[in-house]
């Protein structure tokens, strides 16, 4: 090698080494800020379906938004024990997931479903519509189709979480939790597996954009939160392990209390058919009282954004033993709460939900 090429080689080697040492230098403490995900909302629904009917309306809202191209439903995690609860989710997925905009049934693929198997034992049931999958027509044929052949083969909810999260872009997934926190707690306690080498906490930190959770009593509700109180062990694990740098927006009981969907309104809104899962629940079960629309507020917020809501300032939240929460304002906190709206706001939210039922 002549002197000229030796000199050029030395210069190139020096520059390369300098760049390597600069990249690895510990003197640059500037945090790496991940790019904000701005694509279509990617949503996992976590539901205690099989009791209150606002879970059903929440699922309807998700299917409606998806048909409009406003979100993608990645999967449904059923956090109430029992294969009959998973079957209810299957009925909803098959019926509404296969409706085109004119109400015609189309053949579709199955929305993935996960089921909790080591969750809350003997949880309280408010309206027992678990028999929905077994409803039959006058000729004895099943009233509603299903897509899953063997519910015993469904993955545990936390396993479905890991599979779905690992496959998504970083900081892209919105979780809408409208039931218990059992599956989320189990996800956070999980370790690396075939889907991702990351722990549950790190997988959430890497993949989740925001958690929209129906729960929390922020001092304006006369009773503690039902979802947390039913499984305090899971709730405490959730609050302890959820990453402090991943946002949570609470939809507390007091915010949905002013949005009541009456049974006669439901029946009237779905007058265009009798073979409608939610209508059949109202025609068959004891639904003689109105249902407060707590759960749908999570999905509306996740899909349509914050502008429709008045949110609290940022802060941190601590769970008390009685199921209530303590909120401490903090500019760096990851928690916010939906604030109750006035009568006009409640009416507008109810109409948004009712319009989904009226379409055919």
C-alpha cells in the first residue's frame, strides 16, 4: 500500500472510530423520545361481558367505528370467567363484525378472543344474559351465528394481550378496559415468551399508547368503584406495575351517571329487526331499569380523541383498600380523568350511542 492510500485509510479509520465513540458516549444524556403514532387507532377491548349491558353497547360502537374506517379492533379480552361469557363476545363479533353498512350479513374472519381462567371467582352479575349464544328462533334454529368452534382452546387473556401487542408498532395500541383488571394484571406480571422477549411491563411500555379505563371514584361518587373492588388483588397489582410513563385516562362512574339508555329506547331504536343481540337481551332478560353508559365513554375517547371531553389536569393515582382512588395533581403524572359534563353533553353522548342502534 503506498503512502497516499495509507494516509487516506488512516483518516477514514479515525473518522469511523470518532463516530462510534460519539454514539456510545455517556456524556449525551438527551432522552430518546419515540415518534408519536399517528395512524388509525388500534384497539384491544378488555370486557367483563355477561353482566351489565353497557359492555354490549361498547362493542357495537367499536364495530361501527371500524366499519367507518376510524379504528381497528385487534381483539377482545374477556375478563369475566366462563366460556359462556366468551361465547357472548363471539356472538357480538360474528354478528356486528359481519354487518355491512346496509345491515347485510357478510362472511368475516374471527376477531381474536381471549378468556380469563384464573380471575375473579363468583363475581357479581347485574343482568344475566350469558344464555344469549343459545337463543333460538321459532323453528329451533340458532338465532345468532358464532365463529369459534372450541372455547376451551382460546388463549388466556394475558396471552392474547402479549400476542397482539408484540405484533403492533411501538406506542400504537389503545387498551379500552371496561371490566376487571385481572388480565391486565396478569399481563404485567408475565415474562418473555415466543411472542416477545420483553416482560409484561416492558411490553406495555413499548407498545401501548394509552389505557382508557372505566373505573375510579374520584370523590364525586357515593360508592367505591365496582370494577376495582370486585378484585382488589388484581387492581393493586395493576396500579403497582403499570408503567408511570404510559398514559391512563379514567372514565369514572360519575361521568357516565348522567347518560342513561332506557329499555324502551333500546327496543324502539332497533325496531328494524328482532334478530339483534342487544335487542334480544332486552326482550328476554330482566332489563327493566335504565343502563348508565359508563363503558362506551372509553371507546369514544380512544377513537374520537380528547376534544369531546373535559379532562382533569395530569396527576398520579393511588388505589385505596375500599376501592376508591386518591388523585394527586402533578405536571409529570400519567393519569387524567374524564370530568362529568352538563345535560347537553350527556344528551349528545347518548345520541351518539343511540344512532349506532338506529342504523340498518
